[in-house]
C-alpha cells in the first residue's frame, strides 16, 4: 500500500523537487556565505521547512537576540498557512497520526499539489498526501545541504546572493497574480506596503504593513467577495 502510494505521488512532486533543489541550494550557499557550516542549512530545512522563513531566519541568526520580533516576523511571513490549513481540513480528515506531519510539512508547493491532486483509484489517500509532503521535504533538505557543502568548499564571490530572498517573494507574488482572476487584494497589499515604507522607513515597515493590509482587506471583504462571484 505504501509503495503504491509513493509511486503515485512521485510524478506530482518532480516539478516541485526540481525547483526545491535549486532554491534550497541557494539557501545553503547563502548561509555558508554568512559563516555557517552545512549543518545549519540542513538542520533548519529539516526543522523549519518554510523557504521564505528560512531565508529570514538566516538574517535573524546574525542580528541581536530579539525573540519577540522573531516570533512576530514568523507569524506574519507564514500567516497564509492558517488559510492553507483551513482549506485542507476535509482532505486530511481521517489520516491518523500522519496528519501531524502533513500539517508540519504543508509548504506552498506541497499545498498546491495536495489541494489539487486526487490519488489514483486503489491508492490510500493519507499515504498519498504523506509521500507528496515527504518527497518535497527531502528535496528541500537535500538542496539546502548541498548548497551548504558547496558554499563551504568552493571559494567564489557570494556578493548579492542575499537578493535571492527578494527574488523569492517577487516570484511568489507574480505566480499568485497570474493565477488570480481578480487583483484587488494584491494591489491593496502593494499600496499598503508602500504607504508603510514611506511612513515608517525601510527598517520598520513590515509589521505596520501587515496591519494595514489586514485592516484594508477586512474593510474591502464584501467587495472582494462580490467580485469573486461575478463572471469575467
């Protein structure tokens, strides 16, 4: 049963794994450029498994100790996972103890696969979702570990590699923009972020921006819901 579920999940994971290997390697190289051994990207990719937050964590590790800021930053960066979890309640129902790992490993890409893919006939649903999550997780850990090893063994100029975090968020934004039928929430987020940047400066705008976005989207909720049900 497990073997059948593994081979059913594997084709769905291959595109994700390809991306994870390269992005994970950039994360490993980035940590190496900050002076960390390969054990750090390997451990953080195993225990955190949230790409954007791992890049943020790299910066937190070299700054002064501020647990409250780290907590709030983690909550804001990964707040979207709350909505992922709600939408997967039915799919993950009845998966037993596997549900704990499914919850932990539900990154953006794994969510995208599990929310859309249907297990083939005769394949256990819980094990199918489990192996999708596990294969993606292993690809990310492998990429991060290889990046840490390469970054530590090969001397090359890593100037500008920290821009990969900015690039990651830009790609996520563009992919969601292209996938969405209506763009009011995205435009609202951009305008609120720019307003917070102007008012609070580059070092302090993230949390105010999140608060502004939350308030704005709450106020615009009815309009957004009406637009969602209207035909294009």
